[in-house]
């Protein structure tokens, strides 16, 4: 089969021929890829930022946002059958550790992460396990929802946690209305009655946020902190969801936070540096967010089937993966880029 493999860090991946994956375990599932999301994390992987964390042996196939159709299953698989349309939870988990048994499978101690530490979905076929597949509603096409497997799941995981502490009439700030942020906006509207303020440097992204239902939009051109404080009566927001995590967004987000507020870190790349006296004197909270659980993905697919969460996508043939990566790096992708084998 054809697959996009990374042979060396800080080098261009290449489209090559590799062996088809095979069933060799009773819970194995092979999926014919119908769509693979192109994520900024893929750029970070190519740059070598994940080299120490993943420990993956090169070359390997990248791509961790995947959906398609079941091609083959192991002898013990009962939840899906060949031909079923599915979206894949990004982790292949064991089901036996304490985290899995508690439903917190994102912290499985024996997990594999296709596209990060093992072969991923920039390919014609992908191998995973029965624990990772979510059968899609007949109204959903794999290419239309593929990026929800990671970008959407990460947004949902963070926003769902925030929604549990937000009350009607309180304020939530979303920093970044791009690939993850535009999903977060929709999820927050579906799960919370809080008043939403969206901050972004891009007028086009803010127009999209407004079209999606954001209550207030603020252009980040120097006065964004004062604008948010004005919209919150001078107090700041109860929740800040930072989908950027670099380039000044962290400092802005903390300044937009009220006393006892919660700052959700979703985007990454920068550094969080806060005097500890500021943390204790205002009792602010910092919450990290990594992907989401299998149940989070099931719930997100329910919202997608109801039409409450949709992706803005740009599609590319698998052979044009390099163009998609460049477009993403240079900010030319509106929403999410999807590779289709």
C-alpha cells in the first residue's frame, strides 16, 4: 500500500510503498482509510519535537486523526464488522490497567498512539484495535469527521471539563478560532449557557466564530485584554480556553482570567511562567488537556450526528500531502486539512 513515512527528523516525509497491515491478534482491526486529518502536531513531529517523548523508530507512517471503513477484524471482535464506517480513537488501549478500567483510557499505561509512536493513517490502511473504533452514524462520512478523532476530541475533552464548572451567565473566553478553536466554539454552545468571548488575530477566523454563534468576538491587535475585561465587568472570565498556547496567548489568557478562574491549556509551544504568589493569592487554576477518552469521542459523534458540531475542511489527495503540510504551516488552511487516499 501507499503510505507517507517520515524517514528522518527535519526532513520531508515521502510517499512510499509499504506492506499492508495484517491481522495477528484477536482484537485487531484493519481500517481502509477514508480520511486522515493533517494536524499541527504532524509538523511538530517532523521537526523532531516529539522525538524524545514518542521514542518511535524511523521510518514510520504519520497521521493520528483517522476515519474510514472496517476492512478486516480479529477473531474476538464483536462490536463492528467489515464494511462499517468508523472513526478511530487516537489511542489503542489495553483495557486492563487501572486507568482503562476507570474509563480514563487516555492515560492507559500500555497504550499505542498510531501516528505518534507507531504507524498512523497517512496511508491506504491502518491497523488498530476493537477498543478504538466508534461506529459512525449513517449520516456521517469518514472524510467529513476524520479530524474530530484528535482535534475535535481534544476540543471536546477540554470544553466538556470547562462546561461542568461554568454556570449560566458566567463568561468563557476562547483564544484561537482556528482548527481546534472552531470546534471548541460549537461544543461550548452545545454544552453550556455561559457567555462566550472569542479572541483571534484573524478577522476571517472571527467571522467564522460569529457565524458559529459566538456571543462576542475580539480582534487580537493589542487591546484584547482590555476588551475582554470590559466585556466581563472588569473582573475577567471564569474560564479561559487557550487553543493557541504560544505567541503571547498565554500571557493574555492569564490576564483575562478572574479570581478563582480556570485556565485550560490546549494549544502548546510556549512556556507557562507564573509567579506562585499570583497563583495562591487569586486561587487560579491551570488545567492541562490531552486528547480525550473513548467515551468523549462517542459523545462528540452524537453531537456531530445531531448537526451541532461540523468541521470546516479542505481536502487533498494523499499524493498531495506535502502541499497540505505547507498550507497548514503557512496558515492557508481554513478549518482542517484532510488527506484522502
